[in-house]
C-alpha cells in the first residue's frame, strides 16, 4: 500500500515500516504527531511565536519530506494543493 504512493520507493517503505510499526493502527493526526511533523506552537500569553516541527521519531521525518517533494513534482493533485497553499502565503518548508 505504501509503494502505491508516488514518491515512496522500496527503501522508504521498508524504513517506514521498520521505524513506525504503528502505521496501520493510527489515524493521520496521530501518525503526524508520532513522526514529529505536526507544528507545535510556542505561545506565551499574548505573544504568538512561529510554529515549529519537533519531537517524535525523527528517523521518519526526512523520508516523508523527500516523498512529499517527489509527490509535489509528480502528482498533479498534490501539486495543485501545494500551489494553493503557496498562493495563500504559507511558507515553503516541510521540515
């Protein structure tokens, strides 16, 4: 199932399955938090900081980053989503 996603090859799928055995049992929000790709806020009182991705199992984060970069280049649906986010002013960063 992982290999059917554009940008996920044999190395990525093998490493993801070894590092994240919970992949089949968690929902997408839980997986993003587990890998550490969920942006966490660092707000205090009225001060609002920039969101940062940190924590979790960091070994899967570079794999998902490269898979997403490949998917933006090769998948027209993800490319349209990427372009829509960029047009809305979202920063170009996955990590």
